[in-house]
C-alpha cells in the first residue's frame, strides 16, 4: 500500500500532541472591581513556531465554557481534539504553518489557571465564592503580562468567538500598539436585557441548589451538580437556533409511543439532560457564575458615554467581524452595531454575516463560507507578517 | 359636578363584580393517556347574558398559568381585574353586550378545578404527582360536558391565546357541530424542539428542587418555591421579545454603580426575580409540570400522519388566526403553517399578523390594530347570532 492511499487521521491534520504549560505571576494584578489578586498562575498552550522577530503570534481567547485547550490532542490515542481544532492547525484558518498560536485559560477559569477552585495564598483556603469579579479588561491585562513573558510585544492577531470576541475587541482598545488585527466572531459590543436575563436565571439555578452552600461547596465535599446542569441546559438552548434544534431533533420520541409522564419523552430532552449532566461533572460552579458576570459587565462604550465610536477612537488595528444569520444570542444586528461604529470611527473593517442554521454555536462549526472568509483574512495577516519580517 | 365629567373607573368599564361557580361532574372521564378521572369539579365564571336560543355563548380558554378569572373583579375594591379584562367586557372585543361568555379553570389546574392539589376520592389523599396527564383533547371533552350542563349546544365562538388557542382549534376538530367560530391567537399547531426544550428545563428546575419530594411536597408541609420560581423566570423570558425587554429594562442598573458581585445589578434581574417569586407563592408546581406536558403533547396532525390539512377535513367553523411579529415562542411562521393547512383544506380563515414589540405576551396587551381586528371578527359573529336568533 502506498502512503498516499493511507487516509490522514484527525491527529495528523492537527497540531498533534500538545502539552499545556503554566506560568506563575507574582506581580499583583489590580482589578476593575477595586480588588487585587496578589499572585496567580495562567495555564496555556502554544501551537506552531514563533518567528525570528516575534511578529507572527496570534492570541486565541476562549468563551464562557472554553479553556486553553483550543487545538490538538493530549496523547496519540486521545479521541477529543481541542475546542477550536477545526480552525487552528496546519492548513486551517489560523494556520500553524504561518503563526505561533497562544491559547490560555483565563483568570477565574477552572481549567488550570488561578480561579475560585484555587488556593488563596492569603488564607491558605480555596477562594470559592471569594474569588474577585474579573472583567474582560482584567483578562486583557493578564494576557498582556503573559505576552511579555513569552516575548511577544505585538500580536499579529487577537482572535475570539463570543466572549472571546469581546477580549479581541478590548485588546484593540486597551493596547492599540500591541495588536495588528482583531478578529471578533459571533460577538456583541454589550449584552442585551434578554442576554442578562438568561445569565441571571443560570446563576439563580446554581445558587438555589442546596449543594451550593453559598459557594463553599468544596468545604462540604459536594458540588451543586443539579444547579450547574440546569444552568448549562439553559445556556445550551441559547447556543442553538430553533431551526438547528428542529433539524437535529424535531419532535422525535425516545420510545415508539408517548408514555404520558415526566420521564424523558422527546430526543431533545434527552440531549439537553445528557449535555447538562456531562458539563456539571467537569466545570466549576463558581467559575460559571463568574463567567456570566464577565459577560454582563462587558460594555466598552460605557466609559465614553455610551459611544462605541469614541471608545474605538485610539484603536489602530484592522478588524474582521463575523456574525451568523441564525445566532439569536448575539445576533448579526449586534455585530452590525459594532461594525457601524468602526466605520464611523474610520477604522478598517471587514464584515461578513454567514448564512448558517447553527445558531450561536456556528462559530465552532467549520462551514464552507465561514472557513473561506476566516482563512482569507488570516492569510492576509500572514502575508503582512512575511512582508515585514526581518 | 355633572356625572359626565366623572371618569369611568376600570370596574365600570368591566363586567363588574364576579363570583365564580363550581359544577361537580360524577361521570367518569376517560383520558387520552389511558387513565380515567372518576369524578371532578370545574370552576368557572360567566359574563353577560345567555340569549333565548342559547346561540350567543363564547368559551374562553386559558393558557399555561391562566385560570377561570378572565374578566371583572372579585369585589368593589379589588385592584386586579381578570387576566383578559382588556378583551372581555362591554364594548370590548368579546363584547358582553352581545355574548354570554364562559371561562373555566381547566382540569389539572390549581385555580379551583380538580387537579393535583385536590383530594383523590379513591385514596382520600391529595393527587399530587399521581394526577393523570391530561391533554388538550381531554380538556375539550370536559369543556363539552360543562357546555351540556350550561345548556349550550353550540358555541358562537371558542377563543383562546397560546395554549388557549390550541383548545379553540381542538374544539373545531373534536366537535365540529358545536363550534361556529374558533379564534386562535398567538398559538401553534405543535411545539418545536426549542419550545419543548424550554419546558423540559422548567420541569427540571422544579423536580430538582429538594422541596419537591417527588411531587408529594404537601405531605412534607413544603412547596418547591425555588424550582417553581426558576421555571417561571425561564418561561417569562420566552413571553417577552428581546426588543420588549430592551425597551422595558435596557441595561439599567438598580444602583448608580456596578457592585461587582452576584446580587441584583440590573433592572431586568430584579424584575425576573420579583415575577418568579410572586408566581411561586400562588401557583402549584404539579400543575405547572402538567401544563407544560399538555403543551408538549399537543399535535392534532399526529393522528393524520402529520397532515394538518387532513386533521382539519371535518371542521365546519370559521377561523380567525392572529399572530404577533415579535412572538418568538409561537412565531408568526407557526400560525402561517396552521393558516396554510386551513386554506388547503378549504376552510374559511381570517389571518392577521400584528406588528408588535411585546413578544408572546402581546396577546394580553390591547394594542390598537389587534383590538380592531379582534373586535371586527367578533362583531361579525354577533351579527350572525342576531340574524339567526329566533
């Protein structure tokens, strides 16, 4: 058998086997909320090679339930790739043949960076609910320090979907000199009342669980599984479109006939229960609360009397904004508001609304037009990097 | 002061002070689920006068959290009118100068009709979670028996919004000879996967509450307040549009500045918490579960291999279908599917999509075009009644 007839396995199409690294920071981080974190760890992964003049680095920012494991596998027989493996790797939109890619778990996360589930060095106990509220701005600050440690003065691009897009946008505002391009996918300049309402109900589901113990569940050797499961189920509805759910499940029954009871009757119930249960076993409830508040508080225009245009005034990067037609969590209209402000502020912006039935989750799904637009924009960046490389 | 300068109070513009009545039924009711209820009570109210040939009766069907108290007040100083007082009364769309209006609490409800919170005559204990699953068809059967007792052979109209619209539609299919008109507002021929998903999460919120005790909470002198509160909050988001929430609350803060914590920060959180808490004190959790299952199971086309057109074949009534542009729970597309089937089946149907920002709740809000269309259709019915009156 010639090697050309051997099909490439997913791992061969990926960045391969990856090992996360952790950096300790002992310089205090003052937070927007007025509190400070005296020291912290950030866990991160890198894919590809940093070039000689350190100009090909791309930062990937994760969303609510994401982490640092964006691409590749943890072992040769790992069956599950990183959460954005479809978009990061050789020949993929964020092409690791061109870029040195950095992906971290944000502060407050539960993937290995310092968060509610870490020991507070001042008390010797877990932070739990006492972990301070962080904001997107704080994350960008912590990411800038990570960039310093990695010798990255300027990002060729900061890229993210959903809450990740908010970080990309904030980088361009907080550190205009350190970002060449910001790629803001399926995001929004701020949450709507409905978005906040969904978050509040998710939080209420968690805090109403008697196993929550005011956030000190680990002290009671328990976790608020049911509340976290409910929160995830609520979130999940908002990630999918009505259409996508209809296509995926319709009104299909689990059994041949109605049982006329409260056990699972429809496929969609089964799916939500399964997804919720799985999530509740791996994610930290205090981190979930924190992430929803990070979303609620995000509003870069607020410091500029609500003017996004003025907030954008000092940015110097190129923007790529992508939205998805059936995304009703952060609808195309929200991206268009952002794009309008960029245009008014005289900033270069490429905008595409991708026709997709997959709702908010579409940013994770490598559909053709999305991949083509994402690849084109990133290729342009790679060309710029190569043209300027010393 | 002349009497003409005295402004009419809301009670004077209503059907006035109302007293509900209860009828006992001791004939067994066989249910679609295969079980039966041996005897039961239905609580109801009537507004207006039944005419000599009993041809001016209108049945009002309530939605998930509704009850028999659709119009009027319970005392001279009662500050809260029935849930559809805006549409039922003298000079209102369902004009009590023309019609004899009947409004009941459905079987399984918690407003006074037999339901989970009633004593099961076979055990001498509360039904609780053992109350059998009823369907819209069962309700129509029980309503037909109520009509018999009230001497109403034929309804001039059966009218309802949301789940109430499903009852109006089912009347026209189960008893084509007993309905002259069916008014189906903000409804749907069946739930989508997303609709079912929201219901499932609401149920899970209730059943996950440790105070639920597998539905036997009264035996433990408690109620699953937190679960029911969450369920109502989830429901509430789906009743309002993103736009309506935005107009009502925007991102307004409860206090002047962010508190950076998990207490209520935004007006919309405060509103949802208040609404949820209020509801959880008055509504029965088992009834809530039951009502969501009634919704899930509704699918009149199912018996006809999914053909709504064939399901409608034997209906003989006139239809009025109304939808609201911003209703994303039961969107205009769902009403249009119903209307298309009616047209294909050769049935007379008037359809209007009302431009409204109020989401699903729009069917409760007396906006101008809605009132004008509703009034016009009901006036036509009144004319028919008068023309045929002996």
